[in-house]
């Protein structure tokens, strides 16, 4: 692709919403450069005390729409409760951080990148193809990650925490080097070989290899000196004296991940609890680095489930608050960064059917994620041949959508027709035909009934999605603590690594 053509595309897309000071074109890649003078930035980094404790929070699929919808949802609940004039959203903790920046997310494949390549950019400072983890485009060169460098060169303790599987793309990008993100067993082997100190999250995928005939990754981990913990009671008892640990959530949900925050049972650990435990076991005089992923924000947005996206964004915020508590005890030595790898779903606040109005408080009526509705309800509907009328009783209880009434959650004739068609498709047992444009636009690859319910609830709330995939939006970068000022401006996601490397002094 010619240089002038790329520059024209980028400039056109960014001019709609953002003012850039300059664009620099290198071959066939484009980097946004902040307006801050480079010499000034370098001097600033050089005079800043290196952070001893580093937290990197990544909301998978989380860009400005996910953050703002969560903030606005809280604001809507406050407005409803107090019956006051709208005063705006309620800020999440990191929205008040001292520094805010923005990062572009394109990779070597597309302006709509995937999690493997974007996490590679954040962890190593290099672009690569979608689905590739910490390797170049030839799939012959491996890149060392910021976490590996901090452990090897600085003797920092390292933690990796996620709400999805521990060998999923984003966590893997901090310890693995694979030509495909789907090499789950090999990624699991690299997790063990990393010698990192604390892993916590969902179960390892392909635990016994792709064909189920290889030695369990749990067994291999134990042989390598890891304490593999699979119950919450054991996790609660874990201390730094116990050494290296891999903590797997006791209650596993869809695809053996942790539960969506809205589906958690009373007393079940949230993402914040795993972070709090991580701080306890990693804290030491030399320093530590902890990467924390809110992975199911992405999954919810793929499925166009705004309620679950908001719930897990707020769960990530609660995890950030644990880091802030630690920062308050070590303000001159701690750096906290909160960002996303890309945006998912084309989420927007506003919908044609609600014009200039929003009703975000409607989402409070959602009591269950699309995934749990699929597993706990839709599967039974299919087995038992449940009638549409009986299904709608559950829909009213779990999502607030009503067949009759006079409020904003009452279904119109058009919406009932859509739900009935989706019900019929689900009950037929036939998979969605991805080559049928009409079906794919309505349902994506999801259960027709479930995704139609969330679509209607989203729209009645003034929320809409344009995609079941990732989009090319920039992501926010919020920072506070030692070196936070380095993250101000508009830059590429590879610069998150560059700035971290400069601040920590790794080679």
C-alpha cells in the first residue's frame, strides 16, 4: 500500500473526532506522535524515579464507549434514585487519574486488529499479524516481553491475572511466543517455563493437549515447582511464603473462564479479589509487575450484551481500586496504567429508536449474562420444547422486557415479532448460516433468542452495536503514579511498551 494512501485513510478517519499534531509514516505503517516535544519527553522520563511497582490493567475490547457507557449507567442510576436533573456519568476510578492519553491499535493485518497482535504491541513494542503472539511477520523471530525483561533484568516478581483462560491471547502475550494464539497447550508450556510468580484466572485451555493425550499442564506445573490451586478456600490461604502459584477459579463459567461479574454467586471471588491476593503474594522490596486483564468485556461486546459489558467494566474498575489502595501506601514508587487492547462490537451510546434520549437505567433489569441464559435456560427450552409464552415469562423476570404494559420496557409489536422469529430459529436447533447475510446481521454466530433479547434491551436503553467483531477505534490510556506523565498524548500502542521500558530502565 502506498504511503500517501495510508496517510489519507488515517487522516480521514481521525479527523472526525480527534486533532493530531502530526503523523509520521514509516514504510507501510503509521504512528501518531504526541504534540509534546520529543526532547522534553525524554528529559521528563530521565528525571522521573523508576517505578518499583507496576500495574498494567487491560480491558479487552474496552475503548471509550465501554468506559463511558459504564460511567453513564452509574450516572443514570443516580439520577433515577435522586430524581434530579441529569448531571452526567459517575466517574470510574481511573477516569480521575492524573494523566490521560490515547493509543492507536492497528496491527500488521488490519485497522481492526485482534487481541494477540495488540497485546504483543503493548508487551513488546512490535507490530505483528493478527493471531500471532510475540513473533514477527515471518514467524521466525520472537520478541521478549516487558514482563520477561523485568524479571530477568530487574528481578521483579511477576503476576498475570485475567477473567478468562490463563493461556488466552492477552495473558499469553506477556510470557509466550507462538505463531498462533490457538496453540493453547504450547502456550501453557511456556506459562510454566516463564517462572513467573503468580497466575490467576480461568482454566488452561487444552489442558491435556489438543487431542487430550498429553501430560496435564497442571502436572507439568507442579513438577516445575508451582502450587496449582483450584479452590477458593486454598486461594484464600495462599501467602507469599508458599512460592510460585497458579490459581484457577473454583467456579468456572463459559469456556472455563471466570463468571461474568453479574453472574457471580454470593461470596464468589471477583477479579478484584484475585488482584488483592496477587498484591499480597508479590509484594517485596525489589519490586513487581502485574498485568490484569478484564477479558470478558470483549466477550460480552462480541455477543452485543451491553449489560454484561458494563458489569465487567465496573468489575475491572474495582480491581483497579485495589491497585490504588496499594499506590496510596507507596505513592512515589507505584505506577498504575489502565488501557484497552482494541474496541469490540462498535458500541455506541445512542440509537435511532430513542433519538436524543437514553434510558440506561433499563439495563439494571438484566439479571443474567447472555452466556448463562444460554446454559441455564435456553438449553432446557430446547430439551423440553418450552412454549414462547413461557419463555417470555423468564425474559420478563431476567431482562425486564414485558409483553404488555405502558413503560419503556414494554415490547412493541415489531419487537415481539423479532423475538418470535428468534425463538423459532433457536428451537429449530439449526445453526445460524453465516453465509446468509440477513441471518448473520441479526444473530452473528450467537444463539438467536439470546442475542435478540440483548439487542432489544440495548436499544430500549439507548445503546447500539454495529459489529460482532473488533473495530479500529483508538483506546484510552490512563495513568497515575511514578512516570504517569509519560503516557499523556496521542500515540501508537507500541509506545505503551516503549514508555514502560524507558521508565523501568530495561534494555
